[in-house]
C-alpha cells in the first residue's frame, strides 16, 4: 500500500504552500516537524480567519502521530474533534448539522446532511486524504470530552480531595511551593477573592494549612479544609500567633464562604468524576494516548480561572515527574488564551503559563496558544514561543504587535519588515504565515481540510449525546466501587465486646467526621504487614505495607483471605479507640478463640506471599522493564516516548543519509540541465549557420551565371556540411535530455525508497504494538513481617431506612 506523500514520521501535515505572487495554492505540502513544537506555538487570527480549523488540524496530526493532547476549550468548538466519520455517510452527519442552517438554505435536515457529507468527501479528496486516514485517527487515540462542574460530559473531581503531592515532588522545594501557592490561589479564585500570596491573610492561612497537611503526607478534602480554617493545625504562622494574624471571627467568615459554596445547588458536580490528573487526561489506563477536550464554556469567569489554574498545576506536576527528552511527548492546547496571559495584570494563571513556556521544552511538552488579539498576550510569553502561525488580523494595533513580536523572535536574523507587512496584509481565509525559528524562511500556506466535521460550538445536549455511553460507564464503575447498604445488626452494644486475651482491637477512621450518633462498628479480621521485594536481576529493592481486612463469613473458621480487601491505609491511619457514643455489633463466635487468630495469621502470611506480588512488564522489542511502582499503562506510555525518541533519531539519520544521495543526484541533474542548455545553444547556432550557408549558396546560384560556378558548388558543399553538423548538435541535445530524464527518474526512485524506509521505521517504532511479558516478583517468607492479625472495627452509618452504609475508605 502506497503511503501519502505527507505521511512522514514526526511531521504534521498543515496544508500546502501558497504562491505569493499569484495567490494560488501550489502542490507543495507544508509539513511541520513535531519536535519543533517543544518550543511552543501561537496561532493568531481574527474571527473567520480559520484559526479553529488550523488548531483542530494540528491536534489531528498529533493524534495520528500517537502524541496525547489536552485541549482546553473555552468556546465549545474543540468537541468537533469527536465528529469523525470514516464512512463519510450522510446518516453520520445528520445528527450534527444545524437545522436552522438547513432551513436557511431551503433544505431538509437530511438533504443538508447529504450535502455536508459530499462537501467533506470532496474537500478531503482535494487535499489527498482518504477515509482510511480518518479510521487511523480514531484507532490511534482515545477521545473524550470532560466537563468540570457539569455532568454533560465526563465530570472531573476537582474539589473532592486535595491530594498530598508525591515525595519526589515535595523534595523539589520550588515546585512544591508552586503547587501549594497555586492550590490556595485557585480555591480563593472560586470564592471571587483576588488574593496576593504575600499580603492576603486568606491566602497565607490556606497555604499554611495545605503545607502542614501535605508535609505530613495527609490529603485534604473541602470539608476538612473548612474545619481546619476554623481550628488551624498550627499555633503560629511565621513568628505571629494565628489568633493574632487571623482572629477566629474572621476565620469563621472565610469558613462560612467556603461552606456556602459547598452547599450551593449544583456544586456537587465539582466533587464527582475521576480526580483531576494530567497523566490520566493524557493516557488511558492501558497506556493508549488520549485527546482530552476539556470544555469550560459553561462555567463562569471565576470558575474558568479556578479550573484552568488547577489544571495547569496538575500539568506542571505531571511534567516535572517525566524524564527529559528532545522529542514531543504531549501537547497542551488552549483555544482562546485571552484573559489568562495578559501583558499587564497578573491573574493566577499567568505565572503558571509562564512556568510552562519556560520549562516545558526540556520535558517534551509543547504548548499551542490560540488568540484573536495579540495585544492581549504577555510579551515575555510571546518571546518564549518558537512558532507563529498568523492569519488575517483585524486592527492596525494587532498588526503592529505581531510585527514587534516577529522582530523579537527573529533575534538578529535577516528580517524584512516591509515585505512581512505586505505578506500579512494579503492573507485571506484559511491562509496563514508560518514563522518557525527552526526553519530558514517563513512560508504562507493554506490550511488542509480537517477530518473532523466542523459543526460549530457544541451544546450541552450534543456533548451529552456524544459522551453519554462513557458517562454511564463511569457512573457504573463508581457505583460498583461503593459498598452496598447492609441490614442493621439485630444486637448492638454501647461498648466494644471483649475479645480473646492477647488479641488487639483496632478501628478504621470514619470518613464523614467524628459525630458518633448514627455510627455502628461492625467487626472484621484486620491484618497489617510489611513486605520487602528484592530482585538483583530486575533491579528491584523496595518495601510495601499491606493492610487488609476480611469480613467474617459463615462457619466455624469464618475467614478466607482470598476474599480480602486491601486498604489504602497505613498502620498510622488506624485508631486504637472508637468514637465515643458509637454502638457495636456482636463478635462472631469464631472471634472468641485466640487459636483461630493464630491460624488466620499463618494463612495471612501465605496469602501475602502468593497474592501481594509485584508485576513487572518487559518489552523485548525495546529491551526495557517497568519499574516496581509503574502500571502497565504508565509503562506503555513510557515505551511510546522511548520509541518516539528512537524514531526521531533514526529518521534524522535516514534523512541525513538520503540528503547526501539527493544532493548528488540534484548535482547530476543540474549538470545535465546545463548540458541541455549548452547543447541547445550550440544547436541553435548551428541551425542559424546552416540557414545562412544555404541562403548564401542559393542566392549566389540565382543571381550568378546560369552555369553553376566552382564557387557556387563550394558554397553548396559548405551548406551541406553545416546541415550535417546541425543534425549532430540536435542529436547531442536529445542525448542530454535523455540523460536528464534518466536522472529525474533516479530522483523519483530515490524519493520512493526514502518514503518506504520512513514507513518501515513507523512500524518498527510503534510501541503500541509491543507484546509485554509479565514478570512476577514475590516476597520471600523471611521478608514478610506481620505487624498484627487482630479484631478490626469498621465504621458504618445508619441511613433513614435503618440500613448501614460503609463509612470507611
């Protein structure tokens, strides 16, 4: 199967070059090296310039290259990325066409859908794109629309929990401080408080509470934060007493503001869905790259700013956890950056964007920022952007700012301001000036036809239709993870029943607070152990704590560790006393014998050795093995990046090798064309000489004596010789043209061989196709230390129907 000429490794097909003199679109494809995007890009153009189409086209290209994308969508247009129909059938378009548009054109919805399908088929065909390319796009990546603060698409839980950063992040004090400051700022933005981190009491208090909890490895939710604002966990902030810095009555007002926010109708949507995690937005659990469209069009300005800040903080945390690379690892796209990166004011998003623009290159993260108004972008941000894609501009002020920026980016290189101004003035719809610092000269191009159907801004109902199946699956998974209500026990006591001598009793913490009025403790067997895993061959040397519980079953022994649940708790999280005022279920009969706990301890150790193993994944293709704490999905994502780096390196070597061959062939062609020109000139001269010789001979014969003189005969002889020379020169020209044609065939064959070699590289370095071997690391029996196997008490809350619902994690 022949690959399209634009399908090159690590290259984005943006469109085709425009002949500036004639204004015609040429057949020269404009390809953009994906690794150039690590120095970031900005797309500038007024409404109607084709800016959104260009952005969608770039994301499509990234997806085809296996590069994950987070697309922040303030206007609602980027959801069109999910409207891709490989069959290009009218029935696929019909649900998405605008009925009002159809009516304006005097068509039924079905007829208009048919015309749109035909338009897309024609448009894609004119740009050399077959339906198979749409299928490849859909197969390559997972696509989803997320709607924070709404259940229209996949919800993102932003406020359910402020997770304590991992140890690696906390050790980077600058990054950790940024995370604390950004989280505190984001919370206050949601309250409409424009807080300065240095002077705002609200900011200082919340930042110190977060720092105190996170430094102790404790995550925090919004109710917990409200409680700690009223009763701070530290006595002093700096050298001042908390009570002096921020009196209780003032703190209560802040706590009430947060509580009112929490109690507001619809606010629960911010607490639902999967946690905000940049890594999960970029890859699925299996490691497949993802295009995550994060729609914020439905949010208020304060809510948008809050979410964007939280997202950028998550992206920075994810970025800093990645190893360095020179290849493009991921893309963060923002469809309208107006208001988030202004030149004068300092909204909380500005510093986060500047951090990314300055540091993301080293980690392979490319930013693409789109805007209508270049005057509304910070100059320092623009100076950190290596690629400018400039469309039609609206005002002279915009043009002046763009020219100023382009001169700055040129950084001393030749820059013809007058010529650039004329170029910008001549740009029309879907035409952009591409200025890339990695290329020798700018180029004007016409954007290619996008594969996604551009239906316009997505409505809430359309997003629900698109994402309904995924939302239901997420809800089903969440419901399955929640403990089902159980019947209340027949007998309860106000104190914990006594167990066998020497057997401890421990209490899991209640997640809903310390109120004990409706709390019922239910018994289980609770085990805790420390496990050491060691393998010199696979460079594993780590330890883990395992806390597991088994709820009692029927029968005399009543415990089967194969039914155990492993808790995300450490022994430090477990209490030695229950809450005052709670009630207790009876102990099962089997819990009355210490000998049973001894048996259960032996069984627990055996279960730990066989079931609590570490599974490593090995790629024989890439000769890499996963780390002990790496999931299969994370490992596959790492493999994809390693493969991309090897691919880029191999492609660079291949290009360098072929460039030498192309240079040699082009040199031969140039010499052949010079020979054609030289031989043609000689043939023309010889032809003219022959014509003159014949003319002279004939003229002499006509005007001379009737009998041909020896002089006339001589002239005819010279003319005949000249004619013979003319035929020889013509033959020389033909031979030179044949040589040039042969060299052109040689160049075409060389181009075909280059494309074939590039295609072969694509298959070799596709990590998604790698088969992984599983390697199981078990702990030795001597490396398992049992802390205890004891009576555990699980907190349950009694609902209005008298049923018990689990109140522990």
